[in-house]
C-alpha cells in the first residue's frame, strides 16, 4: 500500500521560506517505530502523521530522532494539506486529536491559517551551567516551561547573529532553547535551537510562540503581536494571547507531493 505524502512550507510567504514539514496521510494508526523511521528518512524538522478519527483527525509529530508533544508548523502544514487536497471542505475547521496536547483546531482566514494552541508560559529559572557559553551571547533573563528554556537577550542583533555551540546545547535536559529580544519591525524576534531533539535550528517554531506570546504579553502590555523567527529561512507569525490559549497564524504552500511506498 502507498501512503500519500506532501512537503509543505509552513509560515512561508514564498517557496523555500518558512519551515518545511512532511505530512503523511494514513488510513489507521501504525507502529511508532515505523513513523520514527519515516521521519528519519524525510529528515525534516518534523514529519506529521494523520489518520481519520471520530470528530476529526489523529495527529502525531516526529523529528528525525524523537516524537514531540507539540509542533506548530507541522500542524499548520497538516491543516493546509487537508484543505488543499480536498480531504476537508474549505469552510470546515481542521480538528486534530493529539496524544499530549489535547484537541487542536485550525481555521482558514483568507489566505492565512489560524491555530488554537495551549499556552506554555515560562517561569523564571536559574540558568543551567554552560548555557551562556553554549549560546555565545550574554542574556538578561532565563525561564523554563518544562519543555524549553526561554532566554531573553538585549537586542535583536544578538538574536540574529547568535552562533550557538549545538553540542553543548544538546546536553540540556529539555526539548530546546528559545532566544528572543524585542524587535524593530516586529514586536519581538526569536530563534529556536533543539539539537538534543535532532534539530540543530528549527526554521520557524509555532510551539515556541506558545511560550513567547505570554512572555511578551507581560512585558509589552498587549496581547496581539507580529513576530518574526530570524532563522536563515525566516518566517512571520501572528500571535494572539487569550488567557490559557495562544492563537498562531501564518500561511503555507505545498512544494512536493508523492507516495511513500510501504
């Protein structure tokens, strides 16, 4: 049996921008080891696996090395793939049932897709030994939400020019490290490093903005933001904080379609 598979650039305004994700459609659940092997074969930061279930679609996400609890850009890519292939009506919401993050809903708003995600606020924490050396930039504040460290630095230029030591970062007992600063053309900018999860730098990270939204809401005194993830590919994210939820919005486009031969 062959499985349809697509590569979608998420949070992208043009091909080869934003963050690519593979989206694989299944008829039913399959073995986790098989999904992990496919993700390793695809070599994208995330591969999403979907199959129909009551009230929507089951969804799981894998990096080339591990399964993750939440992934924004691969969810955006999955919703885009559902609508663009006619598996879901254009005026219907995409409802995903996930193992670790509950129910997630995506909605079309013109050319953009808006995702309703759980907020993942950080609490101030002591910096682990070696973090500043690993990032290669001085920082002003460190927080932790159980999933990632969030590090605030003094300027946008420090975010954009950071060149971390990925081997050192991979030793931290977290999914990854978010580095952020207030922006000039955007409300805030960020980058995300997750070498311990098999992704040295993630191009545009929706789930990181579930922490960044509440963090900057508290400091900037507002709840609606234009954010930019300043990776080499780069991507713009709309962020709205609503109590314990964060709405993330962006655009996506398919760059490849084919069949995975099983």
